[in-house]
């Protein structure tokens, strides 16, 4: 399927690994240019290396702590300086810690919401004027199925994700008049470093096997997802092929979300 993403410019936050890296590489494969950012320089360098020599002129990387409003401004300014515009924003950076509700401090709540929720809000607010000037753009928020499936040991992240589902729909309503679309994605269990850390008992040999018994029990499909599968959905939503999808929050979770919404 021709997605028509050649010569588009995307910002992918959290582009140093996992879903972010897979998304950045997928955009490059489609002929787009990509600015990636994350806190860790080493992971960014690995993503750039994975892009290969042929795509080297179409990828840029900047280390940035998206808990800092000034860093967010620097990311967007760097993208415009390097590539001249911002057609697509993929908000993907940040995660929240699990834990016992009674043991999670105010600081834990504030820190994780500052990165995940306010990081997405600030990035969207920074790119929207640029997209408004262009008269077009797409903002895709990679959120998480935890916002649709409340559990007592993932309250900070679940609450932030629920808020981001609301924010995505509200952003779509606000941005439409500028010619800008917005959509959200709620991944379930995906084979990333973060999932492996949360499943700390898994051995390194099991890390690359999506048919491991622990993984099979996590979804009705009997397997966990791959970062590339989420990246494929991101690219479709960012393309004109997904041009009538606006304000939707789409689950990609192997059937783990049983509610009627998502």
C-alpha cells in the first residue's frame, strides 16, 4: 500500500528504542525525514546507526529531557531548522512506574505525569502553531491500554493514559480548524525492553520469543505484539490513507481490552 509519506517530516519522541525506534525506521523506509529525541544519547545513536547510510541525511537526533519545557522547544526548533517543517508528531516518550498505591509518593505522581501527560501536551502545543502555518499536520499520541483497563498496581500510568485519551479527542476538536488531525493509539503488551523489565523473571533467552508461555497468557491471541506492528499503525494514521480518522483512540493489544470503548 502506497502511503504517500515520501518527503514528509516527522518528530518521534522516545525514538531511542522500542516502539519509537521502530516508528522512526518505518518512516525512513517510506521516504520521510525524521527527528528523534530521547534522554539517552546512546540509544539515539543506535537508532541512527540502524537507519543505515542510505537514510543518514534524512534522520537527526537530539538528546532531550521532555520533562523540561525548554527542551521541548529545542526539539521542535531543531526539526524546523534541519528539515524546514513538521508534518507529523508522534508523541511516544515516557512511561510511569507501577506500584502499591499507598507507597507511591506525591513526587512519583508529579514526576511521571510531568513526563507522560504534560510532555505530550507541551509537544503538541509547540508543534501546533507550525502546523497551523502550514495548514496541515498530524499528531499521534502513543498512549497505552492501561488507561482503558484500570488496575490497582498501575494507577499513575493508568490515570495518565486515561487523561491522554481525553486529551487526544479534545485536541482533535481544537486542531481541526487548522487542518490538523489528531489520533491516539493504545498499545497493549508489546515486546520492548520496558515489558521485559516489568516481567523481570524472564531470562535473556526468552526475551526474543513472543511465544513464551508467560507472553501467551497476556493476550487472547496467545502472543504479545511487536514494535513494528505498532509502527505500521502509526504510519497508516499519519498518512492520507488514514485521512478520515480523527479524534479516535485505537487499541492494538491482541484483544486484552474488553470494554466497548477502545
